[in-house]
């Protein structure tokens, strides 16, 4: 299992920490900062799920007029980790 850390931009979250196992499944997703209720829910929902599929689902979700969101930034983090 590989551990990753990503610093998102233009969102409230300051860091996204997660692991991807050898089968491409997400584990131990943790958002530092941001909206704790929503982001802890995302962490629980994606646990053990296929990283590529989750990146596709979350990519393009926007928060206000920021042009991105914590979920969108997580998709970018996943893509950076698995490519």
C-alpha cells in the first residue's frame, strides 16, 4: 500500500492524505481542514473503493465560484497518485 499527501488549491482543505493499495483501492482518506461533516462523509464513502472510479465521479464537482472543490481536488490527487 502506498501513502500519498496532496496540497489542494483554492479550497478550504489544506491537505489530503490517503493510501492506495496494490489493487487500486482507496484507504485511510483524511482531509485536513475544510468542512468536517462533508469531508468525513466522503472519506467513509470512498473507503475500499476503486481509485479510478472515484476520481471520475468526483472530478468537476465545484464549490461556489472557486472553479474547484475539495472533492475535485481529491480527484486530482488520486490521478496524480495512480499515474
